[in-house]
């Protein structure tokens, strides 16, 4: 259904209705901007890159053949362009290692009497996700937020499907370790 | 597997709550402004073969055909006074060549086909590079 709606606006744009392209910009701008931010690391560069991505997409629209979803095709352009921008600034997309230990500061300002509830777990999980390596954050966004299949993610970031599977497994393990260590702290606090 | 589903659901909920990053206000407007500017600028289209070259080729072909026609008529023993007058007035076309009729027809047909193909190729090129 989503693809059908996108296809309608793509055809309108190709038939000369340039304004129809604004629908696609409006629909995908947040995702494109988010992906660019994850790669480039700052809002200013990400916004410029996101604008250039849509302009590139408009120029290349004739070449979109519908074999993949429009979103997949657009996110691939986003990924490739963001990496190019990074290279042009002589930067590398660092995949920093996760430091598995929780920072003591997170626990220390909490009252011993407080029960750790689901809401707080979610808060901690959010922080943990933000601390993931940039490529892992990208995969988390594409898989969990956008609901893309492993094959589509592999196509976007140009790695094998199996590698995406392995990375996802590692991400889950890291996040589970966090929650496990949190549970251990809960049991210590409750003694 | 349930454990994995639990963590997956947790992650999904966290991300949905957190939402995506938002670009600045007027982002769509900025993008569309760039795109509209691209469309407004006239595309400087240069034809594959310039018109004056086409006119030159066509004129050359016509003159060549006239020359051949005149040459054939001379061979047949007829003198086409009109063509003789035209050719006589153009001194540079006074060749002493005698071209066989069949050869001249082949050359003429080949040139006509070439002209047609050039026009067709030009149309296809315009269509593909619009």
C-alpha cells in the first residue's frame, strides 16, 4: 500500500508535476535526516546532506525501476552520499567499541528506596542505544523503527545479509547485558 | 525466543517513543526551491547535428543527384538543356567524369537512406535525452 502511494507520486513527478515530489520529501525527510545524522555525527552536516540526497533522488528518479521499495532506494542514496561527505571531510565512520560496564553515575543519584520500573528500564535502554556504535545505531533504526527486512538493510549499507544478522545479534546481546546488569543492581539494592 | 521477542519489543517501544531526528523548519520548502530552480533554468540543448550542417548535406546531395542526372542524360545521348545551363553556369561542377548509371543510382539511394537515418537517429536521441 505504502509503495503504491509512493509510486503514484513518483509517476506524477516524472510526468512533469514537480510539486508532487514534495510529498515524498515530506514523508521521508525525518528518516533521511536521522540516517545522515547517525553517519555524519552533527546536525548541520546532516541537514545539508539530507537536502542533497533529495536533489540527487529527484535527478535520478528516471532510473528508479521499482525493483526495490522506494524507501530502500532512497535510504541507499542517503547512506552512500553521507559516506561520500564523510570521506570528503577526511573523516572515517568510526565503529567504536561498546563499553559494557554501566557508569556508576547512573546509579549513584538514585534513591535506594526507589523501585526500578519498566519506564526506567526504557530510559536506560534509550541511553544504551545512543551509546551504540554509529553503524549499529543505523541498523537499529532501520530494523526496529522502520521495520525493514535484513535483505533490505544489507542492500542499503552494502554488506551481506548474514553480516546484518550477526550485527543485530550482537546489538541484542549488548543491550541484554545492560538489562541483566541492571537487574543485578536491583537485587543488590533490595537486600 | 521469547526473551529475544521481549528485548525486540522493548527496543521498538523505546525507538517509537524517542522518534526520529527532525530537520529544521521549512526543510521541504528549501529542497523544493532548489529543485524548482533546477527546472526553471533552460536546458541548453544542442542538436546532435546542427541545422546548417544538415542543410549543407542536403544541398550537396541534391546537387550531386542533379550532376548524376545530367551525366546520365549525356550518356543516353540526350542533352537536357536546362540542367546543362545550370551546370554550365557553375564552372566548378564541370567534371569530366563518366559515371555508370547503376553506380549513380546506388550512390543516390545510399545518400537518401543516410539522410533518413540521420533524421531518425536525431529523433531517437532527442526522445532519450529529454
